[in-house]
């Protein structure tokens, strides 16, 4: 194979939508779309000017992208012609999860996607991997057409990146939810915290997390820490104690 003339997409979720949209915008042809949810699949196919098919075996373009949940990847890979070029988009699944596919790869966009939010895909890092140099180059060309940052990464490195991404995205989001619960309980305006959240992200970008850390745990302010703990209970208290202890240990104050 010397070029990718057309691409099939399996999946109808957020990754399939945003990745497919970025590929179409970059001039790639989406030939076929497959998904267990037929109604969503038909909508996605119309969006990409593609053909919806009812079975995974009908996907026969030059590259088949599996934009599906992690546990579905091995099952779908086992149903595809092993001679096809197949890549998944998971951050945590190894390249070997595509066995028995002979020509396999990974194209992992490192971003959180929501169906009704636009994503500047050119700013999204894309991690790629393949079991052959030829197919890695094809993925590099594909990824480079939609992203300014393309990185070749092993399955093991990608797992670490994905774990770290859970920390900075999913866990941070959950902490924001717990903060909102505290504000809502007292009838306080959640938007009071928005400028602080924005400045936190800007500082992380400018000086990095080690230097950006502030707060009572960083300065070992036991009086404030005790006051905070007196205001909360249950899971809120557990989270506060664990994170406070981690910060203190990081800065040698435990």
C-alpha cells in the first residue's frame, strides 16, 4: 500500500464524529461507516457523505479506524479480514489488541471530546503506532493532515500518557464537581470560581505544576487546613486529606 485513498470508520460516538469531521475537512474520503446504533450510524454517514453498512465485515476501505470502546476492539478486530489495514483510536489499548490483523496501527487523539462542542483538532496531539514502518508512515501523513503535533509512541508509553490524561482531565473535572457541590450547598454562585480555574490552567502552561502550586498545604498552614476539614465530611473530607498529604509530601512538609 502506497497511499490511503479512502477510510472506513467503525463507531458512532464522540471520537468517531470529531475525528471523522477533521479528516473530511482535511480532504480525506470517508467511504463507509459502521456502528451498532444504526440511527446514529446513518446520521454520521450522511455527515461524512459516506455509506452506512450493517456489519463490520462490509468495511473495506484502505484504512479501517475503530473508534469504539476499549472492550469492543478485540472483538471487532477478530471479525475483520486480517489482511486489511486496521487502526484503533484508544489511549490505553495495546497494538496487540488488534490481533489477528496483520497490518495494524493506533491513531490516538489526546483530547476529551463532546459531541456538541467544536474542537480545534489542529491543536490536538495525535499519538501513532504501527507494526510496520510503511503503515506508520501512512498514519503519520494522515495524522499530520489534521494535527500540528504527531508523536510516535509505543503501547506502553501511550498507556502512561492515557493514565496521566485521566489525572489532568477526568480527575480535575471531578474535583470541580465536588467544589460545585460545596458552593451549591450554600447557595453560592459557581461562576465565582471560573476566573480562578482559568488562571490555574494559564499558570500550568507558563511555569509548570511544581512551581504553580499554592495554597494552605503548600505553605503548611495547619490552621487553615484544620478549618477546612471541620467544614466537610465523608468523601469530601477523604479527598481533601489525601490531596493535602500528597502536596505536603511533594514539598517536604509531611
